[in-house]
């Protein structure tokens, strides 16, 4: 959702008007308040295929496959709901942030207006970095899924570094799309580490490590249901409910960022000059690819678990100036892919 917020901010400055917002809903996870209040229009939520997680940690592939197959009637209703929203808004363009419902709709009953698919997943398998042999089957599956999500759409593939366009495949490459709130922050090097957990099941590992290392200061954001807004779990360990603005402010002052390997968090940390310690969600091939790509680009290190003793060995010397220059081309990248979609409809 942070990519959608960033695109709304960028295009609003260019005079574009937002007609509607649709969000795919997975299970019981609620939208963060900062997302609900960020858009000037109401948000329509539709049930959508998504991962099922085991114990708030790794992906349960069997349960995910079963939910996807068993929910076919639900997905049909959601596709009808998506078309109804688009028909009611009368937009000139639909921008899809890797929502499978949009790809399914384009594959079955295409919209009669251009669609742009924006996602870093479109870079998977097209990176300049080598893929380990053990990960190639997963990578192929991710490429096929990203092609489905981007069906009959021009694609803006988000990358941590410049890479060649593929106009013959209706794909252009652009930088991470970061929220404007980030650019007004002044980075400093504080005495604490910032953690972000997309799944709350990892918090026990962090509590256990910090008990053995009580002088290391940690602020951790997570999505544990029923968690208080702020929980002081020890003299130097604080847990926070998800809050976009607060998270960015604390990131600006931290020593480094430890996180499950979400693309936006990696990009935000790099903009602020913070090295990253990346632990992909278990059995989540996309996050494993994110972590490898970021580590190979020199932004941080990756591991299978939160082995936090490695925090002291994070890399230094990365050219964040070059990364910031790349991020600065975001508006140009968006304008290019929109122009292509309006003048050369995707097949």
C-alpha cells in the first residue's frame, strides 16, 4: 500500500485526480489507519487470493493453495465488484499494485481502458544478479504469477538499481516508489536498531535475543492482533503497532534496520542511508528474492532467522547518493509508463 500512497502523491502533484481505490483483503488483517486516512476517496475492500501464514510466521503453501481453489466463488464476486467500481468511477487509467484480482479480470474480461501494473515482482527473473540453482524453480513460478497479474497491462518493474527496459514485453524499469514524508526527514545515526516484522510470529525470537543482550536498544513495529499501541517489553525493548509516520521518523534516527524482506522497507532504509539485515518470511519465495537482490546490490545482509549477533557486521560504504539519484527519477518513470499505456495499449 505504501507504493499506492507514493504514486497518489506523485501524480497529484502533476494534476491527476484519484477516482477510486480498491484493496484486496486477505483474512482478518485490517488496513492500517494511516492508509485509510491517506486517500481523499473511500476505499473499497474486496476478498482476494493471498498467502495463508502458519503461526504468524512462514507461508503455509498447502493452506494457501486450498484457500485459492476453494474460494473460486468468492473471487468471481470480487471480480464483479472490481468491475463495478471501475465502471462507477469512469477513470482514464487503472494502476494495479500487484493485486491478482486485476490480473484475473484482464485475463478473462478485460477492461476497455488502459491498465498499468506497478510492482517490483516484475523484475524477478530479470535481475542482473545471478539466481542460485536451488531457487530457479521458485523464480520461474514467481515470473509466471507476475505475468498473470500484469496480463494485458503495461508494466513498471520497480528495481533497487537501474536496469534495461523491455519494451517488447511492455515493461519499463523504474526506481522504488517512496512516500513523500520520507524526503523531509534528516537522517542521523542513533543508538538503537529499528525492526519491522510483516508477521508478528517472529517477535519471540527478538524478545529472547534482547534478554541476552539487554544493552542493545530495539524499537520494533509489528502487526500482532490486540497489541497495545506501545509496549515496553524491557528497559531497551519497545514494540509498536504499525504507524507509517512514526516508523519513518524512527528509521531516520536508527543505526540500522532489521526486517522481513519487504521491498518498500528496503528502499526506505536505503534512502535514509541505513544498512539492512533481512530475514525473509519462511517459505516466501518473493521475499527470498528481495533479500538476495538487496544483499547482492550491497545494501545489507540476509539470513534464515533473526541471528541478531550479525547486526554488528552490517556493510558500510554503499553509495547511497547514487541510490537517491535513481529514486529521484520516479515521476519520470511513472509518466513514461503511463504515456506508453495510453498510446500503445497492451496486448
